[in-house]
C-alpha cells in the first residue's frame, strides 16, 4: 500500500481534501496515522488511522469515512497559548483601545504589543512518534541526497517497506525506491540513510508522477 503525500483524498461521499503528512513510530518504522488537510479556506487538518483507508495508490487515497466522519477526527493542528497567563492576557486585551486577536494588543500612545502573548500552532503528534511531510530532507552518509516523496507501507502490519526518494531539480527529477532496511533513522528534520550518495545513485530510478494542486 502506498501512502502518497500531497494527493487527493476521497471520502465515501466525495472529495474531502489532500494528504499532507504521515505519522510514524521511528523505532518500529510503523505508520500509525496520516494527515488529511480538508478543502476550504481554513484548510483544517485531521489525524486519520490507517484502517480508515479503503484504497490507496500513487495518485489517490480513498477513505471508508464520510466527510462528517473526517471532521470528527482528532485535529492535527491546535492553537496553544504561550507566554503570559491567558486570562490576564484576555483582560488586558479587551481593556485596550485596539485588539488584534490573538497576537497582540495596542494602547493609545505609543503602540505596546503584549509581549510573549501568542497562540502557537502546534502539530498534535502522538507521544513517541514523528510527523513526516513530503519534501523532508533525505541524508546519505556523505550529505543530502534528495527529499521524501512518499512511503510504501505493508497493509497488514502498517510497517514501512520502502521510502520513495525524489532526486534532482524541477525539470530533471527522478524517484528512487529505497528499502526500509537501508534507513538508519528518522529524525524530525530528516531521514538518514545507511547508504552513501554513490549507493543511492546506483539504485533503479522510476518516473516521477507530477502532482499539481
């Protein structure tokens, strides 16, 4: 089963969005969820377990869920208040002459932002797991060799079997399929391989499927 990123996702009652990330356990290489970004102005994102997938290939993911089911799933992004005490911040904000929700307040003279009073958008990744986005750097033992395009996953176990690596530039890209046994580790900012650049270049290449959204 392929878990492609940045491809359309269809619910049982129509198109609902696109895939934006996968959630994996970096110790076991098991994919537990993927993230669906729904269509619309706000583009909310939701965590979807693998057993909700009805069908998946390189260009499309179909879910067993309806669009209503999807919007009841766990949100992937939540606004988390950082800085001052939130109740004090709100009281200060509503007493100001200008209220810029939710980031800053301004008094009369001079402009006085509410320092360190912000809401931060935080990815809700389950404890001990990582979110991997399309375009994440892939590092060989001797330097960067490309970026993540997608993963191939065993539909029975949920474990990654291959990483699909995208190499090259916009008009000269090629994809290389790398067995999971050649992945040293997965970090928040990069996937690290056991192979060097020459080893990767020697792997079979496949045609790149262009996806435009």
